[in-house]
C-alpha cells in the first residue's frame, strides 16, 4: 500500500507538472525569441530616418558604427543597388519588401530576417535588414529549461516524500494490527493493539481488542468447564475404588484399584492442563513414559492373546511434551488398536532417538485406515474420533509431525516425530 500510494502520487504529480511546465517552456522560448527580435527591430528602425534623408556617403559611417556594437548585423539596401553595412547577398525577402514597400519578418534555417522598408527616396524604396541567427533566438533558453526541469524534479521528489510519510502513518498501524493478530493466533491472548493512525484504523484496533478480550473470556470459560466436568468424575472414581477394595480376591482388587488410580491421575492431569494459563509445552523423558505405558497395556494384550513388540531406545530421550500429554497420546493410539482390531491382532511400539528429538511409531496388523477418512469428533467405528487428534496435537505442539500410513500387506502405522524442549541442543 505504501508503494502504491507513492506511485499514485508520483503519477498524478507528473501529469500536473507536465501540464504546467511544458506550456511554460514553450512560453519561455517565445519570449526569448521575441526579445531578440525586438532588439533587432529597434536597431534597424534607428536607421530609417537617416536612410530617408542622407546620401550613401553620409550613411555608410553611421551603419558601420551601428554594426560595431554587439548584437545583430544590419545591412542597408539602397534603391540604386548600393549595399551598406554587413555584407550579405540580396535575399528574396529584401526584394519582396522593396517591391511592396512594407516591413517584413522572414524565417529560414539560419535565423530570422527583420526587414524595414524606407519609402520616399528619389529612386525607389530602401530596405534596412537586421538578422537574428538561431543561437540568438534561443540564447539562455537551455539554462531556463534546466531550471524548470530541476524545479519539476524537486517538486516531484517532495510530493513522493510527503506521500510516503502519509502512507507510512497509515500502514504502520495496520502492520501493528497484523502483528497483534499473529500474537493472538500463536496463543498470546493478552496481546492488545494500540489505537493509532486514521479513524478507520483506530476503529479496527478497538474492534480487535474487543475480539481478543472475548476470545480470552471464552477460552477461560472453556477451561473452567473442562476442569469442572473432569472434577465431577472424581466422585464415581472414588466409588469405583471403594468397590474395588471391597472385592474378596486381593489380586483382582489390586488390579481394579490400580486402574482406578491411573484413571484418577489422568483426570487430575486433565484438570491441571485445562487450568494452565500458558500454552507452552512441557517436557519429559520419552523413553521412561513410553516404557511405562507399554508395560501397562501389555497386561491387557496378554489377556487378548496379542503379540507385542516393544523397542524403546535407552533414555533419557527428552521431548517437548509433558509426561501426561505423551502418556495420553500413547494411550489413545493403543486404545484404538484394542478397540478397532480383533483380539489376537499383533501390534508394535518403537521409540528411537533422532537429531530433532524422538520418533514414536505404533503399528498393528489390523485392517488399517487412511487419515483422510478420520475427522475430529467423527468416526465410522463407533468411537469419538478424538484419539488420533490427541496424538496429532501432541506431535505438533512439540514442534514435530504426525503421519498415518497403511502397512503392506495389511495394518496401519502411525508415526510421531517429537521435537526437543526449548533450550536443549
């Protein structure tokens, strides 16, 4: 916008300057030529009275004296053919002036002739000729045109500078609004725009600040709602744990109690995450978290006769994801395996270190699926459709990637590239 406004002003000023300077330059050329012609005419007319009364002998010194002064050469053509003053051939203009007895001005390639006819002589009409060459007709015109051109360039530059300053006063608040919008998009809900610039831009800044405040209120309400809903789960979890403790089989009671405590830890982590004010990801040792969750799910895999392959690189493998987030991510992926593949279907968990962090791969030998067929909140298999989205968000929040591919001949492979925490090499 800044460049466009400057170009627009430059184009408009150029048209105005051309419309003003071109006629002025033409007028200067006419004035310069008229000035030279007027001077030559006055010089020629100063001899008319002497030509009409004096003879050739008396007239010659006067003409020679007039030609000694700087200026235009003067020649007198007498009726008897005598030529006095500056030597020059008898031109057609001189002949015409003598024949008609009238004063003339004749232009040619060399310059301009000023012809003054003197009548009343005994033998006819005499003609006084003053000549103005082309250089004299344009003397000083080049310097005047340069001054006009320089003035035009200065005015054009001044106009462009003023337009640029004006555009800058408009564009700068717009850039600040864009910066505030980017900060809001990145999660900084406290970002606010400082109203400035034209009234329209100030109005947009005020509207953006209202929008940011509204977004912050909505996010806060959503976090509180999630925290409240999660908190309500504590009561049935407590009842479940009490029922598990009342079982007669100690092993069964311990197993169900452990599941209840794990679920309660997940609910607590969900509450803490919902109430967190910042969106910066945490960090954890991926090898420890993945190993613990793989061991947890291996018990259920044994009950369903599933072959399990677990390959976890020796830690520590720090990644930019909190332990609760990474555990929830792996639980969601393994939960999908158990929910959407038949019993006895094998699966594998592989965690390896990479220069960018860690690579987590979960694969199975089930029917497989395409990521394009899965939408958040919708699933064709009777689930919520949020499991893969949890994994995707965890990978992206850590600065990594999330990919889903089909295995050959059957099965699915989900790969999470997890980034390293900030400040770590």
